[in-house]
C-alpha cells in the first residue's frame, strides 16, 4: 500500500511542477509579448498642452483620436498650416507643436 501512496505523491509533485513551469512560461511570454508589442509613446504639444501619443501617429490619427473628423478645423504643425489632404502623410515626432482651431458659426441676427 505504501508504494501506491508514494507513486500518488510523486504524481502530485510532478503535476505541481508541471503547472508551475507552464505558469512561468505563460507569464514570461505575456511579459515578452507586451514589451515587444506595446507601442512606444512620444510627447507632443497640442494647443500648448503636453500629450502622449503613439510613435506611429499622423495628424490624421490625432484628429480621429480627438473625434474631430468631419468638423471645420484648421491644423498647424510646427508653425505651418497643413491642408486636410496632407494629414495622413504628416507623421508626428517627439516635441512637435500642433495647434488645432475650431471654426464656429455666428454673426448677425
């Protein structure tokens, strides 16, 4: 009977060891995945305020993130006005200065 208990204890220990190794490998892969796949952030200045964005953003991505698509806005990048058709080509880099101006209606009643 003792041989059966020893075998059972050995199997339990092996199972715990196996589970520990699987957990360790899973955790190390998750950490490696998040390190490799997490996009790096850069800082830009948007209307005078610092903002962190992904390194691969364009002006178009910024406008989308700010939910300004389709709105009447003007966008200036480092002192130069960028036309709407060039937003997708204008890649943002660290310390870029972006100014976005909204147009509002109004006038005489």
